[in-house]
C-alpha cells in the first residue's frame, strides 16, 4: 500500500526569516541617508559661522584703530599747543624783565634828580626850557630798544649748535616755528625718555652729520589733499649776528629746498625785523670766529 505524502512549500518556511531582514534593510537605509545629508551641510554652516565671527572681530579692530588714531591726533595737538605756550611764556618773561629794568632805571634817575641841592644854579638853557627827566629817560630807552632790534634779510647764515656748522637759512615771518632738514630719522628711548637720531648735510663737504637730540614733542601738519604728517620737535642753539638763542625746531625732510633751515617767529619775536629786499646782512659765523 502506497502512501502519498505532500511536501510543504519551502517558501512558507522562509517568510518568517525574510521579514526581519527586509525590515532591517529598510531601517538601515533610512538611517544612512540622514547622516550623509547632515554631514554634507555641516562644513558650510561651520564656515559661515567662522566668517561671521571674523567680520565681527574685524569691525571691532577697525573701531579701536579709529579711536586710537583720534586719541593720538588729540595728544599731538595738545603737545604742539604746549610747546607754543611755553615759547610764549619765555617771551613774556623776557618782556617783563626788560620792563623791570626800565622801571628801575627810571626810579634811579628820578631819585638822582630829587637829590640835587636847591641852591644849584641853572643854566640859561635850562631856565628858558626846563627839561623833563622822565621824558629824556623814556626817549633814551626807546632809542636803546630800537638799537637792540636787529634787521635781517630774507636769507641769512645761521650757526647751528650742535653740530657746530653754518647753514644758509630762509627767514620767514609767516612761520610760527622754525624747521630743520632731517634725514634718516630714527626715534628711540633712552632712560625712559624719547630721543631721535637724524642726519643733516654739511654744506662745505656735502657729508652727512649725525645728530642725537631729546624729543620735546610732536606737531601734526595737515596739508590740502594729503595725509597729515607727524613731525618731532627738538631744541637747538642758533647764532645769527648778535642773536644767540636756543629755540625749537620741527624736523622735516627739506631736500627739495635750497636752504636746510627755516627760521620762524619763535626766534624773531621782539628780537629782529625782516627786510625781504636784503640778503645775508650779518657776517657768517663759524667755529673759528664765534664768540
């Protein structure tokens, strides 16, 4: 007797095994899609964020730079004003000393006049036209003051110390401060104080002479359609005829000018008048003939 046995299909047994595999594949595909898209977008976002941070820092640095420039300009203007006030103070001091001397002379003259004996005979000229001692003294003082004022030409030789050389200088009443030709300027500090080292040209040998001076301040010169220039200020001794003064000079490259020095009002005030029609009215001072 034969028995026919029916075989069950293999697919029915494999379905429970395939279902987890299919689900796992689907979930895995979904998970791998999002990280890739997020990874593709994250570098752009980082770069954009860094760019914004750099722009903000650059804006802040520019703002601080503008504030420092404005502060430096204010300080330079204040220094220039202080230098001018200091020179004016010295000139007023000289005027007060001169007035004090004149007043003492007047007092001495008046005391000598009052001490004359009452019985002293008067001359006919004195009897006819009495003279006022104060007027005579005032006239002599005015004459002495006129004799003390020096007349200079538009160009003069000055003796500059240091370095002890003679230079041709332009006399300019329109300039407040004198200026000097300075090449290869280098500013530095010595014992905590500002100094500057520069060169000038010896007109006799055409060689450079190095000078080191203490910096007394800075002045800011602004010209039309050009950037403002910050010039250091130093003090040097100047001899011109009978005049012998220590004055302030602003240092600037004057290579394009014929004269290496320009003498302004800080040297001429109450000491000299300028006649531009004349030149080199005073003898040239050198190391050999200086007093």
